[in-house]
């Protein structure tokens, strides 16, 4: 059995996994929390201890004491097994899908971002099936930058932060039309099937909601 809302199931699966890890290592987790200065520090400490995301670490901090029983641990373990059975792939197979080690930053007019846009545009075709010309690629880029300046678009670069220096692995395009934001994700060919698209989509939701409050996000992939 597979599901269409794969990224939402991944979120639920990662929370369940983090909760189970936290319960199995409850003494270490409690020590990390009580030694933290404030909630933000506690989230960071739990995140690093469990090697998870801030989102999942928050879920651990919100865990009620009545969830600590053997029965509750068994229930979470069963939920995790059920979620695994519905997924087309597991986070272990696409390690960046949880969002850890991935960040979004605004697209710029820099040489690096221009090269990345050109790399993406090499996979685009016009109505006749011909690849975009260099002139069209440049015009599309300039038009996009203008829409960003006009606050009718939000473009982002997805970066992997696990190396010595951040590396660009994809692009996120948010285009405002009326009360809707059309969202497209593109991942570079050498970075595909590692979870970057899922991570970028998760982060794009909050980023674009901040850019365009009160709008509806319409997701389409790839870009």
C-alpha cells in the first residue's frame, strides 16, 4: 500500500521515531532538558542527542508523562511500523528528507545562483518540445528577479549544510497569483533521491506562508 501525501506521512513517521528514541533514552533526554538554560536550548540539546530535527525535538519536549508507560511505548512502536508499511521509501533511504542538514535561502543575482538556474532551465522545454534557448533562460531569470523585487514571487535556493561549505542542491519557486501561491521544487540531478525535495517542500511552506500570509499554497513538482 502506498500513499499520495508521502511527505505528511514522513513527518508523522519521524515524530513517532523521535518519540520512541526519546523513550528508550529517557534518562539521557531528561538530563539534556534539565541542564538546558531555556526551551530553545533544550530543543537543540534533544535534537543533537537524538540526531533529529527541531520539529521532532519540539514534539519530544511536548511529550506528556502519561505517554511514558510500556503500553504507550508499544503503541508508538506499532504506529511506526504501520507508517513504514505505507511509505514508498523510508527516511533512512533518503536521509535528508527529515530536513536536518538542509536550509533555504533567498535566490539572488549571484553567479552561483545564476548557474544553478541555468542548470535547472536545461531541463525545460517550450511548447514545440525544444529546449529553452539561452535568451529565454536569461529572460526567465530576469523576470523572476523582478517579480521577487515586486513581492509577487519568492524564490529560494536549497542548500546542504553537512559539508565544510554549504552546497546548492535545488531551487524552490513560489509565484503569487491572486490568493494562491504556485509552488514548484527542482532538485539538481546529482542530488536526487536523497530527500532534498521533501525537505525543501517542508521548509518552503513556512517560508512562503511568511512571504504571502493568508494565501493558499498549490504544490507541483518537479519545477
